[in-house]
């Protein structure tokens, strides 16, 4: 899953901070180029955000049709949505591991 997400789960304590990764290298996780498709006009844009501030829109560039499938969709995911999706992904991964072990 790639996207921008709200930090409210951290801010309100719903998501506890478990520790700090001393090996964390911010430069290994650059902000991706997102894609936005306008249904009304049929236009597609690449959307660029600041590496250090994901709320800071740097700009966008119109691109040819078909590019929409070549990058993560632009938008903001709420923390509840992110929690549900990650929980499902972990559950599905764990179910697959159990299925393989029992085979």
C-alpha cells in the first residue's frame, strides 16, 4: 500500500508509538510521484509532494492518458481506513502462512 495518510491515529494515541528505529534512513524512502485522474475532463496528472513535508504540494504535470495506472493514486487516506487495510493485509498474510504450513 502506497499513499499519504492522516497522522491522527498517532496524535490521538489510537496508534501507540512502539519505539524508534535507529537504522532508519529517510533517504531510502523518497516521496513517490502520485497520479490523479480527472473523471470530468479525462485529464491525468502526476502530482509531486515535498519529501520532508507530505502536506506540501510542489506541483503537478499533465501526462498522457494511460499513465494513471503507472503510479499510486493521489489522495489522503484516513487513519481508520489505513488501520482496516493493514489489519486485513496482515490477517490474509497470516492465513496464507498457516495454510502453507498445514499443507
